[in-house]
């Protein structure tokens, strides 16, 4: 009788199946890590814009760049006025590392006295991350309507459909008036 060395077909298929399952688990975990990394970049980018806003404030007689009617603009370059105003302070506006969703922008709204920066977070529950002129930074739940007191008698408000389109994220005089 001959002694054959090697693996049977069944043994090879079992090993290949195990490797496939482990690879699939690894890819799912990697996607979560990528979301967290993009969210961390969003927070860093908003802090960078906030630093530029502080310098702008000092250079312009204690006034922030005001958006028309306090409505939001795309702080990642969609609004020429904001981009032009920030050019001396932030030559390369940060770009959201998002996946192309309409929410994946950096929104800025100001009444000249207070401002708010916001972006939609990708990981976890998909909350909004907001920074404001009085140093508050944190998340607010993704819902159809939310408000966050910015101090100085102003409020950041999402008055609409839960999406970050420019007409939905506003700086309003307190108390916020739905529109």
C-alpha cells in the first residue's frame, strides 16, 4: 500500500471557506474604521476653519463673515463669498472626506456676531457635529428639527427635512423662528 501525502478536496474547501469568512469579517471592521477616520478628519477640518474664523474676527473689527440672512453656505468652497473671505486665513479650504452624499459638506452660517459650523457625521448614529463662536463643539442628533444655542443671542437651527442643504442650517436670533 502506498502512503499518499497531501490534503483531500474537502479539507481544502473547508480552509478556503474559513479564509473567506475571516476576510469578510475583516472588511466589515475596516469599513467602520474608515468611517471613524473620516469623522475624525471632519472634526479636525471644522477646527481648522474655526481657527481661521478667529483670525478673521480679529482682523475685521470683531465681526465674523456674515452669510446672507444668516443662511448656511458650503464652507468647503461652494460659496464664493466665504471662500474669498477666508483666502488670506485659509488658502486651501478643507474638503469633506465624504462619500458624495448631499450632507457631506461643511456648513457655515453667521449673523456677523455669532457663527456655527456643522457637518453630518458618518459613523454611529449619523449625528451632526457643530462648532460655534463661543467654543462649544459637539454632536446633536440627526432629526427633522434641532437647535443649539450659540451664545451671543444666536441659535444654530436645522429648520427642515433633516438634511444639510443650505436653506436648512441657519443662524437665527433667539428664539429661533421656523421658516
